[in-house]
């Protein structure tokens, strides 16, 4: 049973993590070489550069800048984006939905492929299915994401143009669901590839370990149908490490899609983070980092809350 004390401790832990992330990110981006003024025009005179920094609020001492940032952040104000000239929260809000669509498609694809294949491979160790699945998972893990994306673009968008090479919609077809799905397929496959291989291997290993437990052998000895043994005894015990891996992959799909979104020109958070870093957009870098960190904390908290539901032996009320 989940006690209020346990939930309160997890929430406090989450707030501490977010605070540490905010502090570290703030000072790292401020202390990095260069800045928005330098990128605007390298030939600027010192007076012109100082004027730009004053307009952006970058001429104050770092502790003063940090205190201003904390005060504004507590009110939900992450500042104004240097690149877009609009509030950072609005820029992130315009992109986060697109990333959630891509991440949701990649997660769905991961679960539909990795869990059944990993379970089948784990229940039939050393079979031809197990060998093929293991070989494919190792190969996929070894393939760089950017290389896989470029190969799929060349194969399916250039040589045989059956799918679009990038973007989220065809011009003039914004809001068309079929057109969205066509644009979504390639980036979702690329983003899900590493997750599929990783989750497949964990599922395979977990199922193989659960199938060797004493109570599973007892269930088989009692003559229970194989389907019942697999569903009620093997898979139930194999779910905990699988859920852990899924919980770790969720924030990676949300915040780690920078390469995939850049290759396929998908207007999401990953591509936005690249634009913010290249443009030295301090408020936007901080905003994106905090959003991703919040996603990591929330998904980890969700996994912790799901554990007792999967296995009542895990107690959180102590």
C-alpha cells in the first residue's frame, strides 16, 4: 500500500533533483564561452556588445541573475527567448505537443515489438527464434541513430519516394491525420529502434529468469496449461525489471530525440534544444532542460508507484 509519507518523500526528492538541475544548468550555460552578443555579429565593438548584454539582462553579476531567474521561475516565468523574442514557456508549449506525438508513437512501437518478441525469445531459449532475435537486437544497438535515419530517408524517400523525407505535414495539408501518420512513420521507427533492442533484451533476460523459478516449475508439475503458467506466473514476475526499463526510456524518448528530430526536420523539443544551444539562447536552454528533467522525475515517480500494483510483496508503507 502506498502511504502518504512515501509519496511525500518522493515528491520532496523530485523537487530537490529539479533544483539541482536548475542550478547546474544555469551556471554551466552562463560560464560557457561566447554568448548571444558574440553570435549576433563577431565584429561588434565592446560598447555595442555591452548594450546588447544590458538589454538581455546579462550584465548583472551571476548571483543576481540567478536570483532573478529563481524569482521569475517560481511565478511560472522562464524569461523571454533571445531567438524567438517571445516568452520561453510559449515557445516550449508550441513544440512539446509535437514531441509527445513522436515519443508516443515510438513508445507504442517499442512495446508492440519488444515485449512480444522478448517474451517469445525468453520462453524458448537457444531456439532459432531466440538466436535471430538476439542477433538483430545487437545489430540495431550497434547502428548509430543518425546513420539509420539517413539510410531510411535514402531508401524510402529518395530512391523509392513512398514516404516523406521530413517535416510534420505536407504544405497545405496541415491537420490531415493520414498525412501526419506518413510523416510520423520514419522518425518513429528511428527513435524507437534503440529502445526496441534494449527493451527486447531486458524482456528476454527477465522472462528466462522468471521461467526458472521454483513456483513456475511447481505450476507446470501440477499440470496447469502452458498459457496459464506463462501469463500468471512467468510474465507477472518478469514485469518489474521490464517496467523499470520502460520508465527509464520514457524521458529519453521525450528529451533525447534531438538527433532524430533534426534529421527529419520534426518541429519538436529535441530540435528546439539544438536551436537553443547553437543560438546561446539561455532562457530557452534552461526551459527545455527543466521540462526534460521534470519528465524524468515524473516518469520515475510513476514507476515507483506502479511497482506495488505489479507485485504486492513490494511495500512502500514502512
